[in-house]
């Protein structure tokens, strides 16, 4: 089975029903299905077929959705890239994945041009502009307006559908190979446990280039035959208004989104009538007990928290029954997911004790793209090592709690930041002798990227803002330090290892 085939089948059942209303423009299931056929035809003309990687770096738009589903329908592999990635980051993803086609807009094309010429990838731009050196996608689409690609879905269940890059604690980013089986299994599980139906109207405010916005929210809705009300970007006031005006029933967000919705709530002169809503889902980062309580007190809704990873899709979820949602807990393994907790020696812990969580099921990815060693290290006896620490409560049906991370990772507003990647960039600045990057508590983003920097001799006058600007030219903004502290020397233990916990203690408010 192919994910796009599942969605094609839903399109046949729901025909003229609105599937996506993007910034006020409505696309029925049939419209989308036809567009997917046209885009598939164009992609085929451009040489795309089974196993070929196509990378997209686009703002949130309908073209992203058409391209992605079209690509899957002909067996291609989608590489969704964060719209904020800078040229150096994009270069690595395109080269490492050996992508045959890079689809972007003309502005990004010009920004990345020297790099794109260097690596020699074929580029297509989506806005209707003639750009030297790039294919005009819209021009090609116009020529296939009547003849559409017949869907043939040339894939097996275990063929790769999407490669999502996840940064590494050491070294290079790894491309997680996610198969059609992974996507479909997880989608079916979520449909069942969240009682998702064609009567739902989902408010979609997340980016499309990550698991949360693309797989969970978009694939899930299209498959259930529901309607998606899609906003190009998240704006708290508009989110509350749209929820009421469009009679939305579901919404998904990261904790930062709910935090901002609450801040907005306090300012609203008249509170919105949320009687059409049935569930607000939170994930991608820890939801604090305070925010859970604040949201319930204000709206009457108990946020439904679930836990996932790029490599596994969704693993656990709180119950659909609101009384079974416990603040601080990520709920129970999904029906198709098995979970174990192991100690440092690889033995299962006594229930209730903290250890590393291992995962197994049809949701678990196939491995890291062209990194057999890393893939091997990530599995023990067929179980995937999540790198997350947690425990199961024996007195509450083995309910799962996350309690920390074995991996060094900062989650800022739902985006993952690996300190090592930021440190590597910082160290290329002439003024930086050495540095350490940590995450500090932040009410808005959950964690805030913060750097401690030891300066090279002779750079005492440098302004931290200059170093931040330098980082922004090399890294997506969300990875860049929000604050830089200059320090005479980094705290180290007897082995010479940097004591990051001491830095956190020192700089926390
Ligand atoms: C924006 N900025 C950020 C972030 N977002 N800085 C740090 N962390 C961030 N997450 C920067 C902006 O570039 C801007 O920089 C400044 O902060 C203020 O931006 P603002 O306008 O307030 O932000 P925004 O554009 O409104 O975005 C906030 C957001 C967004 C809506 C919370 O970050 C977001 O959509 N996050 C969701 C990410 C997501 O979908 N994660 C799922 C990953 P300047 O100084 O230049 O103005 S999937 C996953 O994790 C797993 C599988 C799972 O379980 O789901
Ligand atoms: P990513 O690599 O973007 O897929 O991020 C996955 C990581 O996000 C997980 O390994 C967890 O550390 C974290 N995460 C996802 N959902 C939650 C949650 N509900 N609570 C705490 N952490 C979460």
C-alpha cells in the first residue's frame, strides 16, 4: 500500500466535500486528487520515479501538499526541508540525500544559487517566473491541465516514502527513512484512538515540513475525510476567531502554541464560544502541568498530550476520554506500539523505575539513510532506542511519563536543536575560542538556546549580537542562540568534560 493511494481512495469516497480550505480558498477532495495527478505527470517528466529523492523548501502552501502526494504516488521519496534553513544546511541535505530535484521558490533559488550550481542538482521553482537555470513548474503544469497522470502507486509497504533529517548529538544530521507502512500504521492508530471522522474540522496552524504538521495533522485529516482549515502561519487571535467562525472540532499544536493562545485569551474582551470543539492535542515538547491547568481553567478543555519522534511517528497518547488525561503524562502506548524501559545495562527496569524507553511496531522507521552503523547502534534486538528517559506507573495501568533525555537535545518551540551543531558553527567565528550551548527555561519557547563563549585574545570588545548575526547566516533562526554569555573559562570536571549543568545553574534566571 502507498500512503497517497490511501488518500486517493478517500478522495473517491468524499468527492466534492471540502478537504482543505487554505487561507479561505477551498479545495475539494476531487480538486486535490486531480492536482496530485497533474503534479505527478510533471514530476515524471522531470525524471522522478520509484526511490528518487525530491527535496522541497517552500513556505506553507497548497503546492507543497500537491507535490508531496504526487511524489509519493509515483514512488518518489519526499524530503521536506524547514523553510528557515540557510544555504549551508540545505547543501548538506541535498548532497547527503543525493536528491535529484529541489523544488523551491525563485527567492530561495537566488539565495542558494552558487551552492545549487556547485552541487549540480536540478531545480524547479513553483512561482510562475522564468528563472535561468531552473524549471518553471507552473509552466509545465499548464501543459498537463487536461491529461493527468493515472495513479499507479508503484511501491511496496516497506519502500521509503519520506526522509526527514534529524540532527545528531555528534557529527552529521541523519536522514530517517520513513516507509509507507510506518505512515499508514500510525495514521490508522491515531484515527481510531482520537475518534477522528469525516465530521471533523481541523484547524491547522503548524508548519508542513515536520512530522506533526504533515503526518499527524494533514495525512490524518485527509485520510479521515475531514476538512482542514489551514492558516499559513500561527497567529493566536486569528486562531481563536477561526475556531468559532469555522466550527472547528480539532486542533493540534506544540506547547508554545497553547502558551500563546492562553496569553491571548487573557486579552480577549469576550471569550470565544468553543462548543464546536471536541479536542485540543499537544505534542513535540513537554507540556507543563501549569499550562495544562491554565488551559483547562480558561477553556474547560483538558489538553490531550501525546508523545512522538521523527523516527517513530506517534508512540503514546493520553486517552480520548478527558478524565483519563493526566497532566505530566504522555498516556499509553498506541495499540500498534510496544514500549519497554531499560536500565544502563540493557535490562528491563522494575515497573515504576526510570530508564531509556525502547519502541517497536509498524510505526518504527527503516533506518538512517546511508548510515548502516548509526542504524545498528540505534536498535537493540529489534527495539528502537528513543534516547528519551521515562517510566511506567504500575498502579495506573503502566501509564507512561517522560522524565528527561539521554540525548543532548534542546526543544525550542517544538523545534529540535542539537547543541553540538550550534557549537560547531560558533567555533568557526574568529572571536570564539571555545563554547558550550545549553537550553534554559523559557516561558514562551519552553527552552531557549543559550551559549557560553570563551573569547580569543584580542576580541574583548566584540558584541554578542555580532556573533548571533553570524550564526543566523549559517543556521535557521530557531537554532541560533538568543543569548550569549562571555565567560573566562568553561567549567569542566576532572576528565575535562564540560559541566553544562553548572552553566544552566549559573545563567538561569
Ligand atoms: C520562531 N522563532 C523561534 C522559534 N520559532 N526561535 C526559537 N524557537 C522557535 N521554535 C524565532 C523567529 O524566527 C523570530 O526570530 C523570533 O523567534 C520570534 O518569532 P515569532 O514570530 O514569535 O515565532 P513564530 O513564527 O510565531 O513561530 C513560533 C511557533 C513556531 C509558531 C511556535 O516555532 C512553530 O510553528 N513551532 C512548531 C514546530 C513544529 O511543528 N514542531 C514539530 C516537530 P526574529 O528574531 O528573527 O524575529 S515534529 C516532532 O517534534 C515530533 C515528531 C512530535 O512529537 O511531533
Ligand atoms: P523530533 O526529533 O523532532 O522528532 O523530536 C522528538 C523528541 O521530541 C522526542 O524524542 C522527545 O524528546 C520530544 N517529545 C515529543 N513529544 C513530546 C512530549 N509530548 N513530551 C515531551 N517530549 C516530547
